[in-house]
């Protein structure tokens, strides 16, 4: 048990010595999986037209790096969707 604990601690200490390419690949994979999950949730929550608008705004935000603009656009799209769909 003691040796196992020590190896875990050594692993944590050596964490920063990992290959940066490996770390980038891991981060990119996690981000892509999150985006796929997000887009699936958007598709389930909103209709095809609204989902397409949100996806376009998301891709544009990635391209420009402007997260604030995406947030404003998303709020506006959702507000328009709620106004068009009275319950």
C-alpha cells in the first residue's frame, strides 16, 4: 500500500514532465468531445433553424476568439426563439 501511494505521488510530481504534444492532444480531444456534446444538447433543445444559427455563431466565436459576442448572440437567439414560440 505504501509503495502504491508513493508511485501516485511521484506520478503527480512528474506530471509537468509529460510531452507537451501529448498534453495538447489530450486537451484538444476533451474540448472536441465537449463541443460535440454541447451541439447535441442544442439540437435537442431547439429546432433545426435555431440550432443552425447557434452552431454558426459558435464556429464564428472560435474563429474570432470573441466569447462575449457569442454570449450576446446566444441570448438574442434564445430570446427571439421564446418570443416566436408562445406557450
